[in-house]
């Protein structure tokens, strides 16, 4: 497993600050003064870009304010503009603005360890031999009748399909559907697959003639495969060793990925405190008005997520929070075939929480628990690194939807619903 520690790109609030400064520059009429102001603005942007490039040189974002790091950053800016007529002016500007920009950058950032959590290649999974329970497998033939109506006299006649291709082996049709499942490796369990397919065929032959059997398999092969697959994935039949994770390699901060809501105009945005009815419309809306969030716009998949955002916006213990974009985290599960994206990342004075809100009845399901195991592994490695470098520990929290109430606080919820790890 490879690991890269991530921080934040220039936040929307900071970018808006630069936008305001740019507008101020454009308003300056004196040519010399305007040129000087533009140089100052460009230099600040160069400093922010350079800060991101220093993630291999420091172990914590807080080290960016150290004098030796400032010297390195200024030198990189000098190298970037080597040969430029105004390189000396840019260096002086960088030295002048570096401390303020670095402090602001450090203040706004959430140090998010972006860790690639992958199950080890030697994870063993497969199926035990078993006989198919055919109780309930009772499929009927599909009518192959085509009704033709004459446009001249409205007479009708029936035409029955003939000449269809008869497969040489009906079991192949069923097996070809089964191997589409990600857990099924044909090379490893082909004997079992054909055995189960033939168990199903034996049941179907017990009440169908050969023509009807061909009809049922051809038209219902996906239903037959789904019937078999469900039994294959039963706990007594499917096994998977607990995944191991390699010790990660860590580098500090890089950019926080942005959300693309460019298609939404200002008049279609909703304040996050606005009540949306019916609530099923919430996933189609874009919300704004956040003060503590790292982005200025978010979408929510449910009312629970929107309500939780309102809780952490008002919670005095919360310093900053975000809704991660798709590329922010690289946490994989289900044999590395699926990527997990947490609902929230929330920072308090002493902890950074990775938070998931879930329907209470879904929390104990295998899927949610497998995601949680991978997320908790991420938090473990993140904490191992950050706490050794003056950072904050990470904790994974799964909060049931019915616990997300307006009078609740983050720390209380985290204490009660923090995901237990060994």
C-alpha cells in the first residue's frame, strides 16, 4: 500500500480574496502603482503554488513558517523566474509577503493524509464446495408468440418463433452470467460453477420438456445466475481472509480536490439553512452559505447529510470541515474493486474526524463494515504520521441517521459512535 499525505489547495475563501485583490488592482488608474500592485498579487499566488511543492521537504504544514523553509521557497521562486527582467523585484516581493501568506495558508488548511488504502495482493478468497438448494427455482417458459395485425382488414394472426439458435451446452449460458460477478474467478472455481449450474438444470428438467428448458435458460439465464450467486455469497459458502495492509510511505500535504458545480448559476443555489420539501429533492440541489467549510458549495445525498452540515457549522468545537471530492481519498475495498469516499472530514482543536452518516439498519451490514475497516485503517496510518509531527490524531465515526439531531454536538456524537479499532 502506498501513502501520500495531503493537505489543501488554495481554498475558495482564499481564492475569493485574491479575486477581490485583483479587482482592486484593475481599479488603480496610476500605471506605475497598478504595475506594482499586480506584481504583489502575482507574487502571492506564486508563493501559494510554491508552498504546495514543498510537501516533500517538510513533515508538517506548520514547518512552512520556519525561516529555512522560507529561504527554500524564495529560492524556488527565484529559479522559476531566472532570466526574467524583473526577477530581483519578484524575489524582494516574495521575501516581503512570504510570512503572511504562509501563516494564512497554515491557518486555512486541513492536513488531510491522502493515503492509498489497498488490500494486500495475497488476500485469499473463494468458495467452499456445496450443492445448490433448488427450492424456489420455479421458472416458466416465455411465450414466443408474435401477433401480426393486417393494416388492410384488421385481421390478426399468430406467428411462433422458429429456428432459434440452440446452444450446445445450456450450462455455459448460466456460467457466462456468473463470471461477471467481481468475487468469482473462473479459473479458481470453474468446477463449482458448472456443478451449481447443472444442479439448477436438473431441477428445471424435473418439470420442463427439452424445448421449454431451452426457452427458460435462454430467457431467464440472468435470473438463474442471480439465484445461484446469492447462495454462493452466503457466509457458509464464501470465505475471504481479513485483509492485511502494508506499512505506508507518507509525505505531507498537497491540494484538496475541488467540486465541479460550474453548471449551477447563482440564482439556483440554496442556503444550507433553507428547508427543502419534499426532502427527496435535496440530492438535486446545490447549497452555499457555509462559514467553516473549505469549499463554498456542496451537494448532499440526503437530508441527514444536510442536517449534519448544519450541526457542524454551528458547533463551537468545530474549526473547519469539508465534503471530500471524489479524488480526495484513495481508500479501496471489496478486493480493491471499489473506492470509498467518506461523507465529511471535520477538524476540532485536538482531533480530525472522518465521518460517515448511515441509515441505522445498514450500519451492521457487511458492505458498510468492510468500508469502515478500510477507513479505520486509513485513520490509523494518518494518526501514526501526524501525531509524530505535531499534528492531530484521526478518528473514524459512523453516525446513525436518527442520531443526527439539531441539539447534538460533534464531540458527543463522535464519543458515542466512534468506530472501534483493534
